[in-house]
C-alpha cells in the first residue's frame, strides 16, 4: 500500500481532506466547568492555522474584563463581539437582555450567511436558546 493511501473508501466518497475541511457544529454542553475553555482552545488551534476567527459572546457585557478577550486582542486577527448586558441571570431588565440576544443572533446569522469566518465561536448561546430569546 502506498504511503498515505487508505485501503478503504468511505461510503460518502469524500477524501480525507474533503472530510477534514467540511463545516462542523460542535457544542460543548453539560454540567460543570471547562466548556468555554475547550471552545477557546479550538479557536486558538484555528488561529494557528491562519483561519479567520469570530467570537460572539452572548449574555456577557463588554464591560466585563475577560481574559480570553484580552488574549485575542494581543494575538490579533480575532474579531470579538460581546453582545449582552452582563450576567443575564442578574439582569434588572430581562426584556433588554432578550433584545440584545436577538440582535446578536441576527448579526451571527449574517456572518454565517456571508461565510465571514472559518471558525465561529458562539459563547454562552445556550442561555438565550434555553430562555427562548
């Protein structure tokens, strides 16, 4: 067998390269810590590949000083949007929180439709989804 040639052809007919370059949706969920860390780790791996990276942070406000945002700014080449009004479970105005999340989702849909990024991280999007926003 030649080096780098698989003896089995996949049923979908895709090459390994085609499969590797196919779009993916990865959801880090569950109880406990580590979900955001895992997602930001994937973003960093994409950054090292030279991919265009977009981070859309739902719920949290740009007023919060977030270490990952500081790291992204220091690295450069990572677009970062914080689209919340703080920690929504402490919000005084849940209608405003919902409106911010809905506007954020509109912006994300545009980015997806335009294929603006090769890696798109939607942090904390499960909260607006869970609350029906």
